[in-house]
C-alpha cells in the first residue's frame, strides 16, 4: 500500500511540473501582415499550439505550446512551408 502512495505522489509531482515549450523559428519571406496572418492561422490550427506571436521586423515566429504537448521540427517546418515560407532556424526553451 505504501508503494502505491509513493508512486501516486511522484506522478502528481511530475504532472504538476509539466511545462509548456517556447519555440522560436526564423522564417524567410515573412514581410507583411498578410504573411503573418497566414502563418498564425496555420499554426493555431495545430492541437499542441497555445499561442503564436510574429515579429515581422526580425522575421521571427514564436510559438508557445500547451503544457505537456510538443510540436516537432518536421511538423513546424511543413506547416510554414505549406503557407509558402521557409524556416531557416528553430530554437526551443522550456
């Protein structure tokens, strides 16, 4: 019985500390508000995505995922490519 309580406590700690991820992508071809709206709409349609922020001046797309969810590089790059743009770099932080 004690072993089950310890496992339950450990699981509660792990679930409680799950964090969202911030993904930053540098995107070629991102030059206007119309570009930004297209990319934002595409990314917000993904189940793991919570928020999207686009900085046109620096050509950077910042994506915040939902807690306990992730967005892999291949999916991100495909979504942006399907919108007509090219990802040149991706960085991640918790």
